[in-house]
């Protein structure tokens, strides 16, 4: 499955919507995504499973790339 992770670069900062970034991670569960990203020092806001339609939509954007973590 592909997960969309919304996050802030710095874990100590208060989340501000304008600075929220997104990355896409392939994993079997949300727990695996969190484990893979634990050492990156980011503030994860939300993790969303992408269904086929949503994934197809996201793949059309310029910045789409699945992270190898």
C-alpha cells in the first residue's frame, strides 16, 4: 500500500498548515510507516492510506515520488 504522510520538517515547532509537506511511503501498515520515519526527526501530522482513485490523482502531481525509507 501507498501512504501519504503529512508532516512538518522540525519536530519541535508548532504545526503550521502553510509549512506542511507531504511524502509518499510504501508499507503494509501505518505502524511500519511510523517505524520507517522515526529516525528522520519530523513531526508527523497525519498518515492516510491512498486508495486506487486517490493514488491515481496524486500521481498526476509534479512532486509525486514514493520514498524508499
